[in-house]
C-alpha cells in the first residue's frame, strides 16, 4: 500500500466557500478540501493498526489578516516538541511503540511503518502519519507496537511533532 498525498487522497469535501480576490470581489465558490493522514493506533486487544483517516474540518479564513484566506483545519491546542531526525542509509528499527503521541512527516526519502496487524504503509514527502501505538501487548512473535525503516537507498529525513497528549485505545481517526 503506498500513500502519496499528491496522487489523489486530497479530495473535495461538501462545504462551499466564497474566495475573495485581492480587491475583495468574490472570485468563485470553492469546495472545502479533505486531507488524509495515516493513524497508527491500538485496539482494545493491544494490537496496532494503520488506518487512513480524513480531516474535513476546514474553514476558509486568513491566518494573519490582511493575508488572503486559506483553508485551515485547526487541531486541539496543547504542548508539543518538534524534532528532526535523519535515518541513515539502510536504517531499519526493531519492533517498538511510539514514545509519545506524535505526528511524523517525511521531508525526504521514503519510510515505512508496519503495524502488528500486518498492514504496511510507505510514506514519502507530503505524507503524514500519526503514531499512537502506545498501549500494545506483545503478539505470539513478541512484536509490540510497529516496525519502521527506510525504503530504497539513501537517508530519510523526518519531522516529528511530539504531543503532550494522552494516547487513546480503540479510537482510530480521532483527529479530524
């Protein structure tokens, strides 16, 4: 399974908005976008899963007036730590849980995540993953959490946004 936001998961939602041009005149009615991310979550049996999740809560407004309006889907506020990581050529981790609830965004290279249910997703620049497999239990092979690593030659650069957020159980797609 391969996820590439530029290849189609950026879909049209059902809301409409008027987009104002530079002079303030209405330019066109524009449907609200829909954005997708992959969620690595844990079910109530302690098994991790990867699920593609939609974000549909977009509002068209200025981020900082007088800047032109843009589509925004604000998520719950809270504390966060941003870090960048570069995984060397050929990097492959061992089975592990995410250290915190965290957004993971590849900046360069291709990276994979494999959940305990066997779902494997490859992510490259422009893809987004939410890691939240913090309450898993070892399976028959001793696997707990997820396996991740680089795909292809070269390093992979990731931006990770770790949230001070409690991990949930059995709540796929909780961020909308």
